[in-house]
C-alpha cells in the first residue's frame, strides 16, 4: 500500500489591530493560511489584507469593497473580510483539484503557491494609498509576481484614476517627463533605440493607467514583470518629482499630510 505523507493541513485566521490610525480612521489586518502537502496535493496559500475598520461607514465600505473585489475577486458587500479571504482560498482549492484531475498521473505533484499581502502605504487627511503584492506559482519556470497600487479619496471612497489627478490634455506633457525619468531609471542614453525585445519599441508608449501611488512630493508608477521589460528586470518603479509635473496635476503632492 502506498504510504501517504501528510505534512500539514491547516487553516488559520488571525485578526489583530495593525496600528494604522489617523483622522478617525483605523485599520486591521486579516490573515489566513491554507497549507496541504502530501503525495498528491501541493497547495499553499497565504493571504494578509489590511482593511479599514473604523471611520465613515460608507467610505470605508466602499474602499474595502474595491480592494477585496480587485485583489481577491470576491463580492465583499455581503460578507465580512475574514470570510471573503476564506472564500477566495476555497475557490482556489476547488480550481486546483479540478486542474489536477485533468493532468496525467506523472503530474500529480502539480504545485499551487499563492501569497497576497495588502498594506496601507500612506494614510493622510485626504488620501489613502494601498499596495497589493501578489505572487502566484502554478508550475513553470517561475512565479508570476505583480504589484497593484490604489489611491483613494477619503472624502468619497473613490479609487482615483489619472483623470482625477491631472488637468485636461495632460498626457503629452506627462509622457515627456515619464520617458525621460524612465531612461534615467534604466540608465539608457537618449540616443539608444534598443527596444527591450519589442517590449517598448523606440520608447513610444503611453504611461500606464491606474498603477500609481503617492509619496510626499512624488508620483510613483509601477511596471510589473513583462509589461515593458523581461521578467529578469523585475518590477520597475518610475518616480516623478511633483515639481516636474505640478502644472498638470490637480493634487498638490507637496502638501500630503
């Protein structure tokens, strides 16, 4: 009889205050882990999301709903945060078992490893910034790693887009600054025409819509692997000083508080 080695099958849900408080808003971190490893299953998931627990009810519900739906693909409106995380893990485990059933016998050790960490990176009087760092490995050469940034208006709970933070007809001026700073970030000379293997032909491309975050005096964009460069380049941060783009911005990043 084949011996089955069961190492660990555990689900843990921990709720603790995370210590992020300002202007009547406080957050809490919700974490859950599922780990099943044996001769036929290799499933590991770790999820931690920092969510709002105190403040204007309509605003914090709107922000939490946007985060949970975007990061976990779960309808947060009808359930509590810890239940939303468990629902995501249950759906991932169900999909994993369905995939394994379709694989030949020699692939029964098919792996699934998922790590999600969502944190508030800035909590001010008017804005909240959030970063979701996600890693998924389901076989192949390497995991898929992505960072998704969110900026919320704390008066309305709305997730801000570029159209909310820039004046009209901002794109050409922003693109000029963006490309100049990206060249400096990657240490490429002005006369360089290398196209990153067709990822970025002749540097003619639009600034990414949405994946930005505020830090004092700076607007930061994130490119994930494969978006403009090979996987080996990792994530690429483009930090644009506020002074270079203040004439086209409707948000004063020099006065973040």
